[in-house]
């Protein structure tokens, strides 16, 4: 019959976009539709007739009668919750008349749910044992809400304990997700508050409170629960289904050499689960051989969920103390603040470790573009003679996609580091703040390196050089803050769990890698600048005729322009000496010849010889 699923789905669908008034209106329509299906609806303008009670025979013939009783109970419950919500939103105390109305509605819902239990308990109804248990759990839940409003804390705790124990037993049959939200959001807070009003210590786990308050006088109910899960009501098993024994749960939590007492039992159990998950993670990673990064990262899911539960339990405990009016200066609140910082730091640390696994070897420093989800060829096939195909180089688009994934992981890591800095007490811890700055610079350098490689792929070496230079400056600052490494070794990152702690070897490896990349891209940029200069020079010489540059070895020859044709008038530089020689040997128009002399005595000739004129003895 799926009683619980029918109720939970109806509430979720209505409360997702509305409130209890919306849910009440929907239930009225669904109730009318159910009566029409059964043929018992009052006709329009018809005379009202009191309906007979639903019998076991009716349920056996048509399961819609079960829905009729459930809808009747839920409609009264939704109306009561709408009254309570309106008073809470108005920030007014619920008056006696309003409280009486709420109790009246919840009483009606409880009567309908109790009638459903009686009907299904009859053998003539044909209901299974699990259906009867679900009906009893629902009836106890509604009755507990009524007793909660009546402030009858002892009976309220007893009713909610019945509901919790039954739902815990049903969760063992394979429907844990269905009951988990119902337990965590409705039943457990009500049990905790009722236990608080009964002066029960907060360090007692909810599972223990529920087991102690469960009425064992109902032998039939006890037998049914034991049939489903004997550990639920087992003597001496205080933690029951949801954790280890309460006696073995840690009572203190240590962080940064400070030890504080755990104030709430739920935090203690959640912290015990965290320790167990960390041990399992280390064991699983020790057995990992030749697995892809995403397969190794999947091993972190258990510890991440356990730490998230610890964070939620701490927040819930703090909210409860705030609701009770406890001041921030109270020692209990101070201890919870320290616990909150410790569990949040643990959770964020494992998130960063998971991101580091996904980035690849050495935190993604080496330039590798592996297909992360591609299975490797087994060694047995290679031994049989199968030739392993060499991995083809990825195209630039896929390389850019890989780098984009890495940058997204680095962004998430940097955001997690910033969120740690905002935790209470972190800013006052100078040593921790220095380490966090070093982590921020380390992952910032990796991010800049990945972006630089994307620019290099797109043939923009100058931008790549600038980013690598920026990454190199960041890693130098990180090496100052992380001069003494913490935990782990870069050579063991596949066998030991990675977290936020960065080893000194990882910093030195990235520093040497960036130094080499910086020198490499400086050479690349320099060569590209020289090549561009030469190309520009060649482009200018390519258009000039070959005859004008015979003194230079041509890199490229334009055979269509060996000489300038047709020739152009242009100035030719000529020295004056060549013009003087040409004057003596060329008969220019208008030139007068010097007169010839007659031979005479030698002495006279010497006397009559004119003096030399002009340059270098050449005269005119």
C-alpha cells in the first residue's frame, strides 16, 4: 500500500512551491476526488448523509479506502500546521484559543490515523505486516504532534519513539532514503526537544532516548520490529542502527593542539563515523592499483558524507542552544564554536584532497592530457601478443577542455581555502593563517600554469609567458610560507589520502617545473619575435627587384621581379672625379679645344708650359 511513500510524496510536492494552506487546499480536492471514485461523495445540492466508518472488508475490496483515511488525517494535520505557521510568522505567542483549535485539528487527524491502524490490523483487510507497521508509525507521528502542542512531553516522547523505532526497522528493508528525511527533519528534532524538556542530558544519543522511551508492553509490536531488525531494540546496543555504541563514541575533539568537550551526542556519533571513514579510505587507497583519478576520487565519498553529517549535527546543536536563549559567551556555545571550526576544517580538507586527485599526478603540474575514463589495456593481453595502440595526441579543442576542467577544480579549491579563513578562530591563529596563505599561493600557481598552457595551445606565447611568470612569483611566496612540509609525500599520493596539507616536496617540484617552463617560454617568445622581425623585413624586400639586392643572400626570390621594368627615372650617386675624367674624353656639344703649340727650344718650352689647374693636376 506504500502508506509512508504516499504521505511523503504528497507533502513534498505541495510544500515545494507552497505552504500548509496550499497543501490543505490540495488535500480537500484530492479527498473529494477520492470520494467520487468510491461513489460516496455528496451530490451537488444533495442532502448530507453521515458516512459509515471504513471497514476491513472495504479495504480488501478497494485500496482507495486507505487513501481516503490518509487524506482525511492529512487534511486536519495540514490545517493545524497552517494555524501554527501563521502564528509563528507573525512572531506572536500562540494564544489559548488558537492552541485549542490546533490541538482539536490534530486530535481529529490522530483519530483518522488510529482508525486506519485498527482497520489494517484486521485480517480481513488483506494488509501485510509491513503495511500495518507503516500505519502504526504514521499514527504515532500524528499523535506525537498533538501531544507536543499539549505540552505532554512524556507521552509525546513515547509516541515519537514508537514512530522512530518503526521507521528505523523499516529502513533496514531497503527504503532507507524514504525514511531518512522524515527522521532527520521531523522526528529527531521533536524527540530532542521533548527530552530536553524532560531534563535529559544532551549527550545521550537520540537512538538511545527512543529505545528507552519505547513502550515494550506491546508484545506484538516488539515482535514485529525484532523480526525486521533485532539490533533496534537489543539490550546494550544504545547506538542501534545508526552508529557505534555510545560508550565508544569520542567525548572530546582535538584540533590545532586544542581539546574541547563534545556537547552533543549526535556530534559524537558523527565524529566517530568520520574516524571510521578515514580509516576505510586509507585502507581502500592502499589497495588501489592502476586506477583512474575519478575511481580514486570516488573513495572519498564516504568520508565526505561523514564529515557533512558532523557539520550538520554541530549546526543543529548550535541552533538549539540559540533557540533556548543561550548567549555566545556561554562555555557551551564557545565549545560548539570550536567544534564547528574543527569539523568544517576536516570536511573542507577532504574536499580539497578529492579535487587534488581529480587534477592528476603531482596536482596537475605536468602537462598531461590523458583520457581519464579510458580503460587501459590489461597486461595479460599484452603477454598474449596483443599490440597496445599508442595513444593519439588529442586535438587542441580537447586539450583546452581538459585544461578548463583543471581550472574549475583549482577555482573550487581556492574557494574552499577562502572559506576556511572565514571560520571562527582561524584568523587569530598566525601559524595556520600563514599555512593557508601558502596553500592559496600554491593552488593559484597551478591555476595560472593551466591558463598559460591554454594560451600556448592557441599560439599566444606572450600571454603564456606572462602567466607563467606570475605563477613563478606565486610559488616563490608559497615556498616561503610552506618551507617546512606537513604531511604526505608527493611520491605516495596514489596510496595515501590527499587532503589540504601540501608537502614541501610538492612545492619544490612545482617550483622547479615553473622555473623550467619560464626559461622555455622566454626562449619561445624570443625566437618568435626574431622570426616576426625577419618576416617583416623579408616582406619589404620581397617587393624590391632582385638586381638591387645582389649583395645579400635572398631567403625568398620573386622571379617575376628580377629587374624593374619598365625602368624608372631615378637618381644615381656619382663621384665628381668620374665627371672630370669624362670631360676630358667625351666630346660634349659646345666644348672648345685648347690651341696646339708649335715646337721650339727646350728651355723656351719649359718656360711657356702653363701651370697645372683643377683637381689632381687635371685641367680644362
